[in-house]
C-alpha cells in the first residue's frame, strides 16, 4: 500500500487527523509537511465540493512547500507517497490553482492563498471552506487565523489541516494544541521530532543542530514552544568569526543597506566566493562598512548625499546587487538616478536572523560568513544584539531596536542573496582569470585577497 511509504509518524497523523483542526507540529525536517501534504490530498479526494483552499505564509511558500511536492517527483532515492495523486493533478499558474480529478472522476479546483499580513483578509473574507490546509500557520497574524477558523464552516465536510514550527508559548495556536491534549473533540495534534524522519542521515541532523542557536535551536531542532531571551548571537566569538583580511578572492560583491534618517545609516559591503564545484562551500564576508550616526557626527545628511556616498563607497568593487529595505522609497529613487538599481530586501526579521546565524556558524549547505575587523560597528552590534524584554513579556519575538543598523544591513543582504556554487571548473578558471586582472587593477593583491 502507498501509505506504507510514509514514516510511522506520518502514518499516525494520516490515520488520526479526523477532527475539525488537525495539527502537525514540531522540528524542522521532521517529515510533518510531507505527511500533512498526503493527508490534505486524501481529504481533497474525499471532499464533496471544490471549497478547498491551501494557504501558506505567502503564495510563493505554499507553492514551494506543498504544490511542488504534489506535481513534481522528488530527488532520486527519496520516498514518493504523493505519486498516487500526481497523474490526476495539474497546476494552473495563471489562476494559482491546483486542478485535481478525484477517485470518483470529479474535477476539484484547489485555490491557493498567502496569509502574510492583514491585507490577506480580503481574499479570505466571504469564503466558505470545506477543507483548508494551512502551511507554516504560526507565521500568520492572529486576525487571519481567526478569520480562517470562521470560514471553515461547511457542516457536511469540515476539515482543517495545519503544519507549524513551535514559537512562543502564548501564541494562539499553542492554545489549540493544549485543547487537543486536553481531549477537546475539535482538535487533534501530533508532535514531530527530527528523529521521526527516517530518511535523514546523521550528518544532516548534525548539520541542522550545529547551524542553529538559542531559541531557534530549541524551536526548530528540539521542537519546543519557548520564549526567546538574552543575546541573539550568543555563540559569536571574535577569534572565530573576525578576520583581518578577506579569506578568499571575491567572485563579486553585494551590499546591504539600512537607510536611516532619524537613526544611523549603515551599508555593509559583502564579498562573495561561490566555492569551486560541489566540494567547496561558498564563503562570504563583511569586508567594509559605511556608518553615519548623525547623533555622533553632529548633523544629518540628505537622501541624495547618502546616495552619493554609497556610490563612492561601492566604486572600486564589482557590486552585483544592492539590497535595501523596501520602505526606503525616496532613497531608492536617488540611487536609480545615479545608475544604481537596488533590490527590495527580504525583511522578515526572524527569518533574516536565522539565515545570519546559519552563515556565521558555517552551515555546510549554505556556507560560512566572516566579519573583517574593519567593520567595527557591525562587530559591536552583533555582540550587543538582544531580544526585547518588553516584547518577551507579551510573548512576542522582537529584537531590541537599539544600535542594530549594521546588523539590519547584514541580514537584508544575507537573507535575500543566494550565492550558488560553480560546478563547471573550466568556467570557474576563466572567471578567476578575469577577476584577477580586475582585482590587480584595484590593488586587491596588496590587500591580501588571494590565498
């Protein structure tokens, strides 16, 4: 039977998720998403109508976390429990819908939505839902969670399925889990640990374990609901993470910018070496910084002056991308007038922090991040970056917004830019020759850039 391909924990979830709300919660990479995907498609097959919605944090994440597993085959060697649904499923990109022909020959249309912010409410209001599948549900605003709950109201068929990583203990969804544990007939929950995924190797589990820190280790590796507290980069060690010179020659550079008018303005120049082939992981480093604190300088600069300064700051380097907070609209226009075309950064704070932690700790899949000693403000901010104590009292995860401008610029860049490895050695050699010529032109050899 196809269900035998599922892990024992996934089978348990599929067999027992028959309540109004059925929650798969726990560690990352523990198999909860594939198990929930299978259960959602099984429920869609049984649903008497097409009032079916798959919801994600964004429309992009619901596609990548759920839809792609349904319509695409997995990597060789991995189990494929969703293959029984694949021949009968068709993704309609224009409408962002999944068409599915069920076992009785009925055509079902499964809509997809994002639930990132309050603006998503308009797409959900007024709908009646027979089946809803919510991926990464702890990332939704409380108001959206309440709205989805009220929309799930078809008395003939009413099934909600949700996946989530734990967050702070006072979160609304933790109360649903508590209700399930107390025997409430409307709720079912099953906890997934990383060892519940039998297809993970020890090396992979060790890599996940070593790439996380603090609250993110407890939540994403152990699967615990817990408060964030204390230093965010509690593992940071100058002897390990700070270097005098860039560790390799750069393939190119990127820049992260935190634009400030009432606060400090910060830009971080980051060198990127993509690694040679599959055996050498990428390395990135914060090479130098531009930092303007008007409180210390005695006066503030205009947006145009900052744009001039940033252009001069970047001038000797082959900068590929400039990442900036999407809200800095005027500054982006000033940059474009100077021939610089910035990219809106992914500015989810916790996601950016997790990405920065993985880079600093040297995740084998991501790569390694170093900080050059010239970046004195960035180093100072990393060492003093803490969780906001007042937000913790309200059960919210927010860093203390104090002296965090260089850190913000860093996380904008590392969370948005995704360097890739060069698998073609000949291509890399040609690229390195061109870079050597250019770097010599800018005096890079005298800076100790090459090994």
